C-alpha cells in the first residue's frame, strides 16, 4: 500500500507556553511542552511526529520565544527533528502575533497555501481521525473559511473555552456563531444539555491569504508591524517589528470577530492536558481510581494521582489528591484545586525561588548535568557526556574545577595539553584556563565536578568553540 | 536560695524504641528518641536534662539495645551527657527485661533504693510539677507500692492505655484496679464520662527490693535468668542471660498482676508524642489550625501539619493532613490514619528500602557526612569535621577516595605523610592505604569525597585508631 499523500498544509506548532500548572515537573526553563508526561516522547515531539506522518518537515515550523529557544531546540534535536523550521519570537505576545509571524516567514511557494496551527502541548489519541479531520478542514479552508475543530463535550468542563455552532456549511463544517471563554459550572451544564456547543481545541486552518486579509482587517497593528518581514528575516528585524505590536490571542483578535469562521466537530480522543487532574484522567487507574507512578508506596488512597521519581513517597488514606515529587520540590494538592498550581508558582517566582526556573538535572546537547549540592564557595555536579559528544571549549573567570571520572573515558583538554582520564582518575582546571571535555568512547562518560570559587553560576562560561548552536557564528 | 535537694531515686530511662511512627524523620538507625521534634534538644536529651535537675548523673542510666548503642551514645555525647550510665541490652525484649536488667546492674549502695523508670521519648511541659510528682511517688514507693502516674484524660483518646483507679491509698495515691489496653472510641468515651480512669504515662517508681520480689513472683523466668548479673556485668554475661528470657512489657508482666499497685493522678502537660498527629497538637497552630515548618508554601489548607526541610513543598487546599518531607523520602497522610505510618514502614522494611534505615545525613562523633549521590562504582559524600576533631585512622580494602576541600583546613595523613590541604586543593587516598582526616582549625572543615570502587558501604572501614569509642580497647 502506498503511503498516504502529504496533506496540502503548512503546519505551525505554537510552542511558546510556560505550563506552570505542571509545576514541579515543569519549570520556566523546562516547560510543559517538553515534558514526557504520556510516554517516551515529549508533548512537542509527539505533536511534530503526528504531523510528520502527513506533512514533510520543510512544511513544518515550531514557533517559540527566544527565552525558550535552547530547550525547544534541544527537545527537537533529541528526536532527530532537526529539519523542521524553528522560528523565534523575541518575546511571547500570545497566539495572534505568533501565527502572524509564521504567516510572514513561511515561503508561500513551498507547496502549501493553507496554514494549520497547532498547540504543541495537547494530546490526541486517534491519529488517523486527526489526519482525516485535517483533510476535511483543508477543504473548508480552501473555500475561504477560517476553520477550527470543536470537541464534543462529554462533561460540563469549566476548564475549556466553548464554541457555539450554527448551520451547516457543507464538508462537515458548521458556522461558528460565538466563542465563549471558560464558563462557570451552571453555564457549562447548560451547554451540555442544550447541545451544539463544542470545546475549542485551539487547532486552526486557513488559507494564508484569507488569514492575512482577516489580520489586516481585525488586527491592523499586527499586520502593519509584521508585513515587511519575509522568509529569512533576521532576528533583529523581527525584534524591531515585535517591539510595537500588541499581545492578543487569535481567538480574541480574529476568530471572535470574523464572519467566515467554521467549526468542524471531531472525535480525536483529545485532551489539552491542561492540569494535573486532566493528566490523571488520561492514565489507566486502579480499581480505587488511583494512578501511582514511580517509587511510591500507598495505603488505601482513592482517586489520587501520585507521581514520584527516585525518592520514596509514602501515602496513606488520601482522597482526590495530587502528589508530585521531584528531586528538589514537592506538590501536594487537592484535585479540586489544580487550577491554583499556577498561582502557587507565581508566588514562588515572586519570591525568586530557583525551583520555578530549572530542575537539578539540566539537559544539554552533549548530555546532561545534575546539581548535587552547593554551599558557600563550592558547587558539586554530576556531568554525563553522551558517547561521541564534547562540550564547548570554554573557560571560567571565577571558578576552578576538579573532575573525578567515575564511568567511561574522558578526553580532556586543559590549555594546550590533551590527556585521557579514566575512572578513579582526576584532573584540575584552574580558573581562566581554556578546557574541553570529550567522550571519545561508546559508553556514557560520567564525572563528578567540584567547582570552587566566589561565583558559580552557569553564565560564567566563555565559549571559545562549540559543536552545537551556542557560539554565534 | 539553695538548689533543691536531690531526689532519693535511681532513674532508669528506657531508650530502646524504634519509633517508626515518625518516619520519614525517624529511621531504624535514627529513632524517635533522638529526634529534635520539640526544640533544640532531642526527646532523650530533654528527658535526661529534666531528671538531672534533681538526680545526679551517677544515679541515672539509659537502657537501650546494642543495635542503637552508637546513635544513643552520640546523642548523649552531643549534650555532654557522658557521665550517665549507658546500659545495653543485647536485643530489645520489651520493658520488663529492660527494667529487670537495670535493677541488677545498678549499685544498690549508690545512695538510692527507689528505681524510677521513664520512657525516653515523652514530652513534659511542667518540669516543676513533674519533680513534685516524683517526690510524691517516692513516698508511696517507700511504702512498698509499685507506683505509676496517671494522666487525667481530656478527650476520649484511643491511642493510650488506661488505668482504672479505686480507693485512696494516702499520699495522693489511688489503688490501681485495672490496666486497660488502647480502647475503642466507645469505651474511651465511657471512661471519660464515668471518670476515675487515667492515661498510663509509662512512668513507674518502686523500691528495688519490692520490684525484684514482684519480678520473682510474676516473671520468674526473667528473675532467674538475670539474677546472677551485678554491677559491672560483662556484655557477654548479659548476652548469655538474655538469650533465655521472654519478651514482655512491665505492664503486662507485673503491673496488671500485682496487688500493690498505686496510681498517682498528675497534671504535667504530658504527651507521649506518639504520632504525627500528637506532635501537631503540641505546636501552636495558625488560625486555620495549620502548623507549617520549613520551606513550605501553602494555599488555604486547614488542620494540617507540614514539616519541610530544605526542599520546597507546595500545598494547596489540604484538610486534616500530615505532610513530612525529608531529603530522601516524603510522607503524605490523612491525620486520621497516622497510626498506620508504622505499617507503611514495615512494608518498606520488608522491601529492604534504605530509607527505613538511615538518613542521607549521618551524625558521627567527629561531625557528619551526607550521601549526595551514588551509582555503579562510585559514591559522593560531603564530609564535615567539627573544629578540633579527627576521624579514626583507617583504611579501606575496596575503595579509593578523592577529597576536595571546600571549607576550612584539613590535616591529612596518608601512609606516613602528613600534609595540610586547603580549600580548592585535593588529595587522593589509594585503597589499602592508612589515612586520617583532622580539622586542626577553629571553623568547620568541609570536603567533597568521591569514592570509587566495587564496594562502597560503611562496613569497609578498618579502624586502626580512634578518638572515640569505636575501636575495642
């Protein structure tokens, strides 16, 4: 059987969210879209792969903010997704500018004049139904509709936006009469009883020219601000343009105002994975309604999600709770209050707590490091370098480093000397000395690094040469 | 004003419990009695100090099991309590053998023929009332009663044993008519309504000769097994004697059977600190009933105890819960189910989980170490040596060690060489090499130790010389 034909679309994946509602698993430097919440792929990787089945990589772009560029690039890189476009917004300004920027940067001659916009961090169980829906949506988009997908509600959920549908437009589409913000419970119940209301999936399809026309009409500031940008526009030009445009969502800015909006009811096994509670619902539960992952030992809890990792978590008699444990932070939350996790994170951020920014283990293109402990004048890390990889050639102004190899084989450059360092051997890197760490072997290289100095942050790295993207060329 | 006269007592502190109900703060090698649950003193230290106000140290003995000897000795040592007796049972056999052993080992000519028996791990707010009660109890004990203290119940608690009191015996004592095991709620409510029932405080006073007479009559196996032991009996003799005697509590074995038992009602501000819930009640709560300690951020919880340490714990909307976070293990438990913590620990112990045995930070007579991370072939520790202290002269058969000093000044012996190692300097200790670490300075010495080898447990230490009690003389 021949593979299905490519879809006539240019896919735009919006990957700029921070996802603070998944704290402590999500951090500002490790947002929801790169979390492996549902299997071995991150939500972003799964979104890309779901589209790459029917869209070639040169017609797929991931849009994120410059602040998240490294973590998003690394997440793509880890799955070999190096040939999709990565377009950076200087700063997040909600979805309308992101989509408008994509419309400017994509090459209209690349073989598709329909743009399809996808959140990076949703879950879709039924990939075949999803692809079918895209074909259906593309037909409506070709007919000059701004198309969105509506999920038939199964419960009076107050966490979603709703779309009220009207008469049929043919091709499975209905006229979208109104976009409704997250309703209260009474309204959500009324929508469910009345019928004709759909959850707003956040997926949109439209012809590029139709979108630009709508943009020019409904958000003229954004259209005017960005229209001079084209394929290959420089980061400086984008930064300059972004400075003057407002922050607004696609829903508010265009969809709610346009007359030619179609909603296509779909059944995709979809979830926005919006909260810990939504995630709980996506896992198979035991006969008490519990989902217990990791090194947890429970006695007699009910309807509870327990997400442990390496540490032991003991639980007794919990009901309707969320417990999430990470190496440096723990959340214990009533299931009814999961929407407030973002408020908790906002307060921790206000207090400038590190645990909102990064995990103790930080992924790098060459492997990863784990901060084991720090104190006045020192910091201890475990550094793991993947086979065949090397860190940048670098130096530090304010710290010296002691490395003790504990696994694998290290090739170490210090100044102009290169040596091999084996397990149970150590080397010393004085400050102000150019050095490089490489794993020439076929197994991971692990070493313990003891840093000493008066300043021990990541920004005291002067990169002299790099195999990755981290030295401006 | 002259200090109050010493009490005419020999104090026996029973410190053999494991206190698994305070997991994850308590561990089998760090039991409840050495926890600093209520201030800067451990429960054992507080118990000793409360008695030392009125009993000289040579008339005070702590009885514990050989397995807990090091941690109990260290806890006493840390408060300078080096001159109280420490008597070791070869194994815990409940309270009757422990008290019987103490009766044999104490020197009846030491100036007190009344023994007073105290749990090591209870809380008493009113020290003056406690001392008064002891005087009163001593008078009854002199009159040949087996005396216990009864706490007037303030609620129908099902976590305590009860004593039913009868007619007055004079000197504030009442005849103890019955000892009742932890009752169910209905019975506890009836006791409270009826009156004349007291909580069994676990404190006992009796003349040594009266106790030995009761022991010979009611527990002849124990009496016969131990009667040949006297002051200064060897560990071997005690071990031999213990092999043959049964395990039984003082309450069951003697108090419930003897006719001459008196109960003295007392009001001491007493708690057995038996569970996390009991501990919660001892702290001042906020106006929602919460006690929140450590680095916790709470939103809108009620009647909840949150015990955090260095890690961030975020909590939202909890009600009637216990949350206890330690560096390697977390407990989340309904307040109604705190009695089951011991069952959880039993299950973890059955699974042979390290987190039931030791904390990551382990106290030593010379300071402490913290296990930071381990993996195949290596382990990383932070070692802190108190000023003026040194570790034993030791060697390891199966591991080498790399030390990087990060604070203070180390005097390091390796083989027959002694050197000074300063911050940002490192040394290497090959395996099979005698070495010693000393802090000759006046500030703490901290170093990072990376161990490498095929076996990295604490029992690979051959001690050649030691400043403490750890090399048999």
